[in-house]
């Protein structure tokens, strides 16, 4: 039987956070927009860095990808200017 509380890190929450990040929002604001405590976001990221597999590692990778998308979009805008 699992120990501790049930995580609020669901696929829907991850998707909401990553959508906000890919649009250029900060990690802080993305967490709040998804209805998540910023401290929880930080804990999930730390667990992802410490994991070799699982939902927290998947979350960490998804966050990095979303942030990279935001940077790429920003660079495109700058080059078009």
C-alpha cells in the first residue's frame, strides 16, 4: 500500500503548467495558473532531478521542453523584428 498523500501532479496539471510555460510564463506563474502551490512545483522538480524514472522525472523533462519552446518562440520573434 502506498505511503503518504496522493500527489496533485496529474497529467492535466502537468499539461496546464507546460502550456503556460511554453507561452513564456515563469515557473511561479505557471504553477499558480495551474492551481498548484509553488512549493509543490519546486518539490516535484527536485524529485525529478533525483529520479531515474517515474512521474517526477517525466514532469522535469516536460517542463524543460516547454521552457525550450518558449525560448525558441521568443528567438523567432526577435529575428523577425
